[in-house]
């Protein structure tokens, strides 16, 4: 299946991944006072798996490997002679973090019809679980329904 390219939308200095996301931001802005929203943060970043180091799979922490031609021990090119490899952190970037005047805070991820039908982003459920386990906050998935409007689950 070919990968669909999303068109990014710029609105009030924010870049959104889809028009649906931008429309939800507009909805939040229009209803800000009624919903008692103190602040809307777009695309906050949360570390869900910290950076780490692992043993080099080629030299097993020695930093050197045997050259197949000469038989001499040479610096491992995979780990650059250190004996270990860095593992970069995994970051979860939900669409919105909403801070309310009463101190509540909600994490929102906006998903379109495509998410419901084919679940194109298969990594989302595990990233959501990792975030919820680490930070103790629920990630609300918001979709647009032509009959009900914005639907938050």
C-alpha cells in the first residue's frame, strides 16, 4: 500500500500535521473561555524511553575486531572503537496538551477517519501505553464525527 503524504497546515504560527488537527485547535480557541482553558500547548514532547547504551554487537565491548585480510586486531568501525553503541531516546509527541484553569491537564491526539479504518499508524497504541505508564496521564484520542462533532475517547 503506498504511503499517503499528509499536507501540513500553518495557522497562527503553529504547523499542524493535518487540517483536522488545525480545525481542532480552532475549536479549542473559540471555546477557550467556555471550556475554562488556561493554556493550549501544541506538540509537546515527552520522553517515553530514555537514552541508553548497549554492547556493540560486532566487537562485544572490546572496541577491536580481527581484520579478515591481515588477521590483525583493528578498531571496530561499527562502534568507532568504544565498545558500545548509543540508543537514542524515544519521544512521544501528542498533538495537544491542554491546561485548565482548575489545574487539570489533558493530553490530546487527533486522529482522522483513516486511523479508524486502516490504523495506518500502528505504533500509536504502544507509544500511548508507554506514555500513560510513565507519566500517569490518559491520552485522549479525538476524532471528528459528522453527526456528533468532536468525539473524545
